[in-house]
C-alpha cells in the first residue's frame, strides 16, 4: 500500500473568485468565533497578496477588531456586509 498525501490545502489557494471569497467570509461570520473570522480575513488577504501582518494589525488596533477596517476590506473586495435574523 502506498501512502496517500493527506496534507490539507491552504484555503487561500481556493479563493480565486469573488464568489469563493464571499463564501469563505460568510462561513466564518456564521461560525461567530473571532479567531475563525480573523483566520478567514487572513486567508483572503494572503490570496490577494495583501500585507497580511498589516491587515491583522489594522483589524486589531486598539485591542480589538475594528469594524471600520473590516468594512473597508469588504468594500474593497466588492462585498456588502448585511445583517439578517438568526434562524
């Protein structure tokens, strides 16, 4: 039996369309865990060639995630942030 490569792919490798980026971010936001959301934003930044460390610093300025930075990122990706009732 030959070993199978089970190394997971980097999510950023699959973020090659606006739809994929939106789906990745929506899934993270629906999870609701701040660490998961930050990871998704990092994945997206990396896939777009953005300076990821700067992005993290901007989002976490003043000790917590900054909504204004998140909204700017979403806007630059051609995304809208919306709120809906929980199911």
